[in-house]
């Protein structure tokens, strides 16, 4: 089995180690919003009371008792109620459930089982994971909360970036429409590019060299999922700006990564694996609850179009290596075209 083939059957509730000391940790995340039970009500909701009520509900009111740490319930009330629109929530945030061990089968698979049986066990876990997540949303969405006689209504939903089946349906409909009856110079098109936001830049940087994300480090990490056609990495100062507009975040903390794979299968596997997980770096307590999606905007095609009339920057340095790739940096966008179809002995950096 090739290195990329191991992602064909990955348990949705087990940690997955990738390159550079990074681990993908399973979780269930919900978006939360609190509205007044009555449109005429204007009283604010207390953050602390809301968090305690949610933690107690998770522990005592579900089919499985969940002891969720306080830091995994993030709710923030609206700062200025006078500016609140009629349909705007009084508070919003997220809930993350990281301990999913209760979904494991009581009878564990033995190591001498054949591959088909192991894949079947993973599919069973995937079904249980999906069904329980749906159950949780159903239980929490519409939940009535009562604080001191004042009633509120909770809304709970699955983030679009955590819904792999939803994204799959979306891209299938998108490309079915674009391929219908039309002519495409490259033949039938299908998606092959992921977009990842909200991961710390320093986790993709050259150690002891820079805190900025490195193209080569990023390529090394994502090449474990399959052959890469194009890759882009850049600082993402806009990520989380709506949540932390007053937090005074330092620019460059997060990066945005766009990866185009040679094969649709590899794209499919990496998106499925990244959905419903957080990222953690070895030696760090931080867990990055990133966002992942498929590329709806033809990122690399747009980049080439914008730069086709501009000269490429080339900084040649005589250098040989045993395994080589051709790297072409564009002037405005950190885009690298990795040609692996033939062996080179010169690297342009």
C-alpha cells in the first residue's frame, strides 16, 4: 500500500499523524447562537450562565454523558444590544467535543483481519459518527434556556467546513452543471483543490529560520496525501477577524493553504480526512480548529490569468540534488508549480 493509499480508510474517531510533527485530532464542532424566545425581549444573556447551562446539558441530558472542558465551549454575547438587528443573535459561538471514544465498537478488530474487514469496520464507525453528530444537532437546535425567568432559544448547526457529504454534493452539482453540454479545452472537469484556513503559520515555517509559512515545508506535509500539481501558502490576516476584531491580534498568526492534487482520489481523501478534525503540533497544547473547503474560485487558474503578462521572478542558484522538482515563484502570489513528470537536476529558488 502506497503512502497516500493509507488515507483510503481512516477512522473518524482516531488521531492521525502526518508530517512535521503534526497530528489531526477528531472532534465534533457545532456553531451556536442564542436568540430571545420572544422578539420583543431585549434583555442580554449572561455568558457564564449560558456556558454553565450548556455544560450541564451535555453532561446530564444526552444518551451519553459528556464531560466537556470549559474552554471547548466558546460563547460571546453581542456587545451593543442597541445596534442589534431584529434577527441577530444575542450571543454566538461554538461547541467542540473532542473525546469520541464512546463511539468505538466494543469488539475491537484484530490485526490479522484482512483489509476488506478493516475497511468495513471504518465504514461502520463513519456511519455511527455521522448519525451521532446528527443526533446531537437535533437535540441542541431549538433548545429552550431559562435564566431567572427570562427565556432564550438556542440554535445549533454543523459548520459547512465540517460537513464532507454536504461539500461533496455541492461540488458534484457544480461540476455537473458546468460540464453539461459545454466544451472544455481540458475535457471533463472535476474538483481537485482544497483550501485550508486557520492553521498557525509557525507550524508550516522553517524551524529556527522564520515564523512565516514556508512553501517547501508545506509541500512536504501535504505530499503525504498524494502527488501535488500546485500549492500556495500565504499569511491569512483576515481569518477570525470577525470574532476577534477587538483582540488586537498580531498579523501573520494564521496562514491560508491552497493545494491542487494530481488525482481526484487524493483530493477526495484529504478533504474527507481533514473534515471534522483539529490540528495539533507536537509539544504544543494549542489545537487549531481550522476551516477546510474545496476551491470554488479556480484559485490557480485565476492566479495564472493575473500574472500571465508579468515576468517571472527567477533567482537561480547552481545546485543539484537527487530528487528534484521545478519551482516557479510568481511575482504577486506564492504559487509553486511542481512538475514531477520528469527528473531535473537544477532547482530554481
